[in-house]
């Protein structure tokens, strides 16, 4: 099953050349989940070959403009392009007020329904699940209420050992029961143990997205052992005072967090516009956590 994330935007606050404000597209079994939607996200989707029409779920972490200014434009374009299927939108309660006001004064009446789910940023909650993935909020420490998102693959059914099933002439009609960990009794009197004819499926993978936050151990347990951890790293550590003032994280701190929570891979992003090149941020993070990569736009990372 495909489980990967493509970076659409990696800048903080203001766009700079070749870096747009925050947005990511998560692909889980060919279902597309948009995580934050900064200004220019539509252009980034086009640039990297994604169809906005395939996005059925949008998750907005908080109401700083670099994380949601692209939402109204995207919703409007979906309307103009003839979308009719519903779209699920998760975000701070006030986001609905912003969207409704925009469409009120532009006399826009969407052809499709927006199923809006307000997020309570004061506590972690399971906010969504389907047959592919579950999504929990991560309570972060930012200047305004802000959440990250934890995406966990759904545990798959057991895998059949087809050669053994065929060798022992187990009727194919019983295969689904074995995949669901059920023992069966055949009409010919044989008892079939599912453990003898199946193997366990892979351990579900986890992607944790920590948008804007200062270093705070209160959310560490929730992101522990993530297969891939995206964590903001707005500044170099020499600017720690500025990071604390603005409730952001340094590259060194992001590496410390990845180490403490046992993440397997770290992606850093949300880079300040003061950095025209990003090698220093990467070097600083890799000193503390070797398996670190820059969340560069257009790059796709397998979870």
C-alpha cells in the first residue's frame, strides 16, 4: 500500500524564491490528504502533477496565514471546475467563519458540500478514520491554538500462504475467514488453524506532522516511535531566543526531539525567510539526528 508525503511548501511566514508557505500532500492508498494550505498551494499541486479534484480531506493546523491562506482559493477553484462530491475539512472553529464570510461577500454558492469538523486544540483527539488511516490531533505549543496531526495506517488483514492452501486443497471460499484470523472447520472434517496458513501483515506505519511549536515535552509521548516525523525547524540554534519569542523550534531542537522520541526519520521544514540556503539548518539537525532530510518542495518521502 502506498503511504507517502509530498512537500508542496516549506517556508514560514512569507514565501521566498523557490519556497512557498506550508502545505503537504499525503497519499495513503491513493487517497489524498492535504495538510495545511498556504498561499500558492494550487500552483504547487499543478507544478508537481497532482489533481486538486482528488483531494477529499483537508487538515489545517492553525490560523496563521502561512498555513491556511490558500484554502479559500482552492475551495473556489474546485467549485469552478465542477466538483460535486463532498469535501471534509478539519481545522480551528473560526476557519468556518472565515470561509463563510469570504463566500458571502463574493456571492459564491458552492456546488459541493463542505463537511466541516472543528478541532479542539486543547486536547488530543481522534478526529478521523477510514479503511486506510486514522488521524489524531497533537496539541502543540504555539502563540495561538495549534495542532499537529498523527496519521496511522490501518492494520491490514493477514497474508495468505497461497501455495500451502492450494497444496492442502483448502477451498478458496474460506480464504477471507483465514485473513481475518478465524479458524475454520471444513465439511470433510478437517480443522484449519489460520496461523498455519497465513502470516501477519506489516506493522502499521505512522506519520507525525508537527507544524508550529516551541520545544515542549508535553507532546513527545504522542509522537514516540514515528516512522517519519515532520517537525518545524524555523531557525538555527544561534537564534534560540527568537525561536522562544515566536514559539518556534530550532534545527538543533528538532533533532533532539527526534532522538528523544525514537523517530526513525526526521523531516525538517518551515524555514525562516532569512535563510536563502538551507544547508546550515540540515547540518545542525544531522549533528543531533543523522537520519534527517530537508522537506524540500517537490520531494516525495515514503513513510
